[in-house]
């Protein structure tokens, strides 16, 4: 178990390599990262056995930025005549798994494997249960099988409570027909990632107040209104008529960077297309000046040094808020519904 497999958005393999190299070095784990462009995954090959398992046990998955899913294990070949036997043999000496996920990579080739995985999962699950290698619902790690093809798979393990919430790290969210744009799914996914589901009723409660900066046509405003919040939608562009008919939206035609609410609100959200440093500073200002309790802000990324830029901006925000004597939680993730961007969540404690 000397390899850590890391799923990601295609085209962000270099960012994953940079991130895991930094984190491994901080823990004193030797090894090197490698990836093929647009493969939607990277590998971190450790310098000694079982170091990959140490990483998935020690690092906090929810704090990772560009990594969607991970598992510690190794690649194996799958003979066409005995795929089940090859997987069973690769698990010799491994702990009994408490759950099983079959995964592919987020590429066209990966999607083409989905049908194969659906057909293969039933026989594999039954065989692993019969062999005593899988006890569903037990406390063991999750068995994650990431298929490169029908002839090659990565057999890996990860703690069920320290890995992705969904297979491949991709949430199964349904686009609401009433929402005016698909960007609405970014905010919904952000809530799933940054807010424990049991806290939604308290932190996303009806009657709360929110500001949506750069709101037009209202994709993010729709999510807030759907939670029965009162929203100030700030944008010089037009808003969706159905949202305006809800009676919960005040359309403010103003510059999102200049707007300030008359009184503090519960939430500020922002998906303005602007330089990431400017959006990060806006987030720091709103929390630092007590204009909101929580914020979700997207940072549009440059073409080069994306990981380094994100780390730099997050450090600047943290330092600025600490200088004000504030205690906050700051999270950052490239969500599935993000593109050339990451989503930040900031909460004042």
C-alpha cells in the first residue's frame, strides 16, 4: 500500500501534485507525485510501505482543495477470464472493508466504463461478502476500486469518515427547473461540503437575511430564496422575474464591490467574475467588519500557479482576520460544479 490515488477535475493534475507534495512534506512522508495531463487523477508514490495509509489517516480530507477523492493502495491488472479472483487476491492481508464503491475517472473514457462497473458490482460485492472481505455496515475502511479500464483497476482503502461524501467526490445534485441558471448548483454543493447536514436547519433557517453580490440572473439567489431567506440581490443586470415575484428579493442595482448592507446579514454569497485577490479581499472585509456571519465566495483562478495563488490568498485572509483578533473557520474546495475556480467558505465564530 505504497501509493495514494487522487481524483481531481481534468486539467488540474498539476495542482493536485503540488498540494499533496506540500502536505506530505509537512508530515515528513517521503515520496513523489506524478500525473498524466487531463487524466483526472494523480498518484503520490511513497518512499516506504503503508505511508499512503498514514496520509489518508492523518490528513483531514475536508481541508483538501483540489483533491476530490483519495485511496491508499495499488494498481493491479485484471485478467479478462478472472477479474474477481485478481481483486480478491490483491486484498490478502487487508482489513475487512465496511463498504464498497466502484469508481471511474471524470473523463470520457471513465464515463464509458460506467456501464461495465454497474454490471460488475453485483457479482463482485457478493464474492467479497462470501469471502469475508466485505461486511457492509461494519466499522472497517471503505474499499474503493477506481477502474482505468476493464483490464486495470486501482484497489484502495480509505477511512469512510475521512474521504469523499460521494463516489469519485461527485455529488448527485438535480438541477431545479425553476432556477434561472446552472450556477445554482455551485452554492448547493458548497453547503453540502462546508456545512454538516444536521446543522442546515439552524444555519440556513427561514427568515435569515442574505446578500448575493453579482446576483444576475439569480442562480445563487434562488438557493437562498428556496431556504425562505430574505435576499438583497446586488447587480446592475436583470433578475429572474419569478424570483422577484417571491416577495423575498430586493434587487439593488449597484456595484457588488461597493455595496454595504444597512445592517449585518446572516449570509453573503458572491460569484463575481473578477481577479481572485479582489474577491478574497471582499470576503475578508465582510467577515472582518461584521457585515455577515458566513460567506461563500468563488475565486476565479489564473492559468498558471493556481495552487500557489490559492494558498497565498487564503493565508492573507487568515492573517488579516487574526490581526483583527477574530476567530474564524476558513475552507476552500474546487467543487465538482466549479470550473476554473475554487469555492471558499468563511464563518465568524
